């Protein structure tokens, strides 16, 4: 496997292989442009418990400038428990990466990941995006990458300790807003530092959004500084976060709330969470005195 991975076995070529899982390969310290070039038909890639610092590399071709070793037909990419992974591609890459066929991206328990993808990456057909327990991330995607997510149907960001915003914009006032035209489900759960979906003044439109879950986001004061339009959304599923106090939830304690629009609802919930936590702390103190 090492010889194939490093390109030292020239006869290795798998033109029909569509599904590949790479598990517990700690000896492979970095990704290999040689290996992925042997899998031109690869559609599903699952990498778990390896020591990579990055997954794909940008390589220079003599006549075509820069390109990437990422499989061109890749539809599903799952990365989990990669303790050394810091990025899928390096941010300084000047290549505009477009994954036309990628439909699903899952990144789970990659604790050192600081950058999901460079700002030049586009996911024009991505439908599912799931990020969980990636404690090095401070934001999810850039403005330009978010603009490309027109086909995204489900977004789930959970249990990431440092995430402060989902979409990062460099300008204070963004003139051209972002439309998530197909997004039906949005889950933000266990994000203790999340202050908003976007901290800059950027307009968002979610014409298909029917499910919004905001749980365990105690610092989320508002959804976005800009205008947010959700024509189909009727409530937000929420709960004050008791996990820090080791209190068990019952099904009835996860509630639904609506204040007319998404921004007003998030602001309302922030006020209610503060009230709940104050009462909860007072209750603990009172019980201890008794």
C-alpha cells in the first residue's frame, strides 16, 4: 500500500473503482497526488483514523498551470477521526477548485482542523454538509464558497467549540446577498461561541427552509446583521443548554418558538435563555443553602 500511495508502483491503476475506504493508516503521513490519479472513477471516499495534515494537494502541470489531485467524479466524501488534519486544501492555493459532482461532505472529529476549504473552492452541486466535533474551526465557509451552495439541502454543524460564525465575510457591508435556494434543514447545535450565522451585514434568503434547530448556542444573539428572509419557516426548535450542568433532557424540554421571523426569533430566544440560566443558577444556589 505504501508503494502505491507514494507512486512507487507504476503498474497500479484502478479505472473502475468507485468506492474506497482508507481506515487506520497511521503510517501514511500525508496525502498523495499519485494515488488519487489512479482512481479516475472514484465516487465515494471514506478516510478515517489516519495521520494526514491535508487530504488533497494542488500540483503544477507543465502545460495546464495548476490543478488538483482530487478525483473528478467524487460524489461523497467522509473524513473522520483525523487528528492531524488541519485543512482539506491549503488556503494559499491559487487554484479555483470546483467540485461539480460532490453531493455529500461529512467531516467528523477532526480536532485540529482550522480551515474547512480555501475561499476559492466552489460546491455547485453539494446537497449535504455535516460538520461535527471539529474544535479548531472558527468559521465554516467563506462568502464566495457560500454563494456556490445553491443546491445545498441540509446543513448540520454540531459540537464545535470555537465556531463563532458560519459564513465569513471580509467586508462590513456586503451588497450582493446569499441565497440558499434549496436548503430545507439547518441544524446548529452545541456551538458555545457562535454569535451569529454571519457577523457582517450580509442579506440571506432561505426560500425552502422548513426546519431550523438551534440548541446549545448560548452566545447567539441574532441570526445575521443583515436581512434574513425565510418564507416557509414557521418555528425554530430550541432548548436552553443544560449540558454544562449535567442535567438530563426530557423530550418536552426541547421547544419550538416563533416571533414572526428568524431574526426576531433568535433574539427572543437569546433573552429567554438568559432568563432561564439566571433562574437555574439561582435554583442551584438556593438548593445548596438548604
